[in-house]
């Protein structure tokens, strides 16, 4: 059975040396997986942010009406 995992999100700037530092709440020696994604200021960034922060984005009557009748 899969184990649920909590994700942490940090927004940081790359240093002049091309590196980033992220303080994490894990003890020394813990194994972690890191995904690095460049921030994108495209037209969909607000939608993506809303989708990541709350399920309420998807809970609206217009969307329900369209998908329930598809």
C-alpha cells in the first residue's frame, strides 16, 4: 500500500554560484527527493497556483455542470 507523503514548497533564488540553499525540517542523514522547477510567469501561473493550494478551485457550479453533462 502506498505511503502518503507531505511535500514542502520553497521559492528561492539561485545564487551567483548557481546553487540554492533550502533549510529543511529533517534530521541530518535523512534521505529526501528534490524536484527543481524554474518559476514561470506565463498566463496559467495563477491557475496552477490555485490548483495546488486548494481543491475549492475545482469545486464550482459551472465546471460541475459542464463535466456532469459531458
